C-alpha cells in the first residue's frame, strides 16, 4: 500500500511503512 509506505502518522501503519521510516 502506497499510503503505508509513507510515514504520515505518529506510528508506521505497516511493516513497509516501518521499514521506510528506518531507511
């Protein structure tokens, strides 16, 4: 999910979002 890949909230909404945040 493209939305999950973007850090737009206080916490990542998926593993993909979390990975994107870390990178």
